């Protein structure tokens, strides 16, 4: 099998398993919203705690996952020495983190607003420490081309989590939010057992000189990771500190649940990225390379705008299946904003190709940092007055600024002739379609609105097909349109 064919196969396995896993995990949203009322604030606690764990996971791995790949592929480095040094360093940091949390559990719990529930803090601390450590054996599986085992363990972990949550919340009928965290801990521990073969059978060696070289490579990746994850989680961490009303967790829960509807866009963006990145980094050297980047951007925007319109068209149906408790529906107004932010994040990700192929990755940290600063500033200034709507607009502004700045700087170092006129046309058409569907959703009955919205989506799709996917060029059916 050629290297390119092997790459495509592995990418399909990693990509599909990640997307399928994310979709399965998505099923927890209707379960939690059905069993945890908005007024209880339970989903707000889940939203807040998982935002912290996402950031802590980046800190505890401190760029060593990517660094392991880089140093493992250096010809003068011993592969198992690199692996064991990485395991020891990440494991030591993870253990130190748990020790600090347990030693200062009371003040940390009080600072986070969980003085009455310190178990939330220590359970999640242990869980994220395990997850951080296990990132390295999972990287080892990828390096060893064991894509099927990697995918199977990831899916097993998610399926086990879903089943245990169903048992507790749906079958037993429990409502204590802390059990969601206990279940996560059990699943992470189970993964550790499943990876015992990747953690044993070799001699652990710690090479301090090697670690210093690895850290010098890892720190820009850490900065980029921190900035990137803060763009996704800062609003959910800051909200309890800057929104001073008594219903803070109720409001955060509403925002977190409704923002999950927009994660449909994140899954679509991820699917496109898994298909696109291997092509970019597979050594494409022909004269059409730039044209490929330019057209890929256009088709990405077409694809995501179509998905955006479909969600808006059928949101009154989707909300019934995704958010089972109508108490949360008041927050659905954030969905179009958060989805638009996700589209801009996807565009920013596609634009990032210029600093990746020119080895100027420090620019990624700068752009992400600028976007994060904008997001935090809008949250701090406007959340006290406008609540979670400011969180949604903060993400929109943060990704928008990062996207624009990345484009402007990229045109200096790696100019690409993106089809801006086509992109502008589709964006304007999508905006008109969005306005039309927003009007129908608020002025007509559900059935009439669905019919009219379907017509709008079909019209948008017709323009796309007419301009960029002419039917006469398609196999089999093309002969009927000549």
C-alpha cells in the first residue's frame, strides 16, 4: 500500500471515529436537559466544569503530544527513550497537579464557587490528570499505525459513558449532577486499563537533556493550545464571576445547552478538516497547489453556509430532539450567532495553512491570542448587563477578528488569490435566506414555516448547483442535462 493510500485510510479511521464519537457524545445533551431542569443549574455546573477541564488538559499535556511525534521521527533519537521520557514528564506533571488540588481542595473549591461540593473539583482533577497522561499512549498508537485500536478505544470510552449516564439519569432516575463527573472518572480509569500494553513491556528511561530539547519545541505549541482552547471555553469559565445575578448557573446552563445545538457546525467543520489537512500536508508540490487551497476555501464556505441554513430552517424541530426540556429554549437565540462563529473558526483554520507550510507557527499563537483577548474583553464588559448573549457575541467577534487578521498577514507572507467575489455572493445570499427564515419562524405556524424554509434552502442550493456544481458534469445523470 502506498504512503498516500495508507494516509487516506488512517485519516478515514481517525476522522470518522472522532466525528462518530463526537456525535454519540452529543446524545448526552438531550439526556441532561431532560433530567436536569434549567432552574436547578445542574447543566450550568456541567458546562462550567468541562470548560475548566478542557483548559487544564491543554496545560497538563503542555504540547508534548505533538512534540512526541516530532522527536520520535528524528533519525538520531531513540524512539522508546523519547516515548518513556514523554510519559514520565507528562505523568509527573499530572500527579503534581492532583497533589496540589487535593492539598488545597477547600480554597480551590471555594474560589471556583463549589465550596459545598468539593467532590466536583477533586473528581474532575483526577479525571483530567488521567486523560492528560493517556494522551501519550494514544499518540503512541497513532505513531505505531494502530488506527483501529485507537478508534475502538475512543468509541468504547464514549459508549460506556453514554450507557452509564443512561443507567443513572434515565433508568435509576437520579438528578445529582456529580454523578456525571464520577462516570467520567470511571471511564477514564477503564481506558487506562485498556492501554496497559502500551504502558508496560519496556524500560522507563528519563533523559533530562532530551526533555529540555523537547520543551524548547513544545512551548509555542502550548501557547497556541492555550489561546485556542480559551477561545472555546473562556466565556463559560468567566460567566460565574462576572454575571452577578442569583440565577447564574441557570443562565449558564441555558447558554451551554443551546450552544450545543451549534456544535453541529463544529462537527461539519471537523469533517472537512480531516479530509482537507492530509491533502495539504501530503507533499503536494505541483503548480496547482495554490489553486487547490483557494478553491478549498470557497467550497468549505459553501458547505458550511448550506449546513447553517439547514439548521436555521429546521431549528424548531431540532430543538425538540436535542434540548428535551422547553425551559432551555429561551436561549435558542444564541444558536445563529454561535454557528456563525464556528464558521469563522473554520475559515480561520483553513487560513492557517499559510503559517503551517511556511513554518511561521508563532503567528498562530498571536492570532489566537488576539481573538481570545477580544472575546474576554467583550465578556467582561457586556455579560454583567446582557448575560449569555454577550458570550455568544464575544465568540463571534473573537473568531472574526482572528480570521481577518490572519487573512491580512497571510497575504503578505503567502499570498493566495481566494475567490472573494464568489465567497461574498454566497455570504450575502445566505444572509438574505437567514433573514427570510427568521421571519417565517416567528410569524407562521410550524408546518408552514418548515415548508417555506425548505423552499429557501432549495433555492440557495439551486444557485450553488448552477454556479459551481453543474449537473451536466456529474457522472450517470449528467447526460440528461446536456
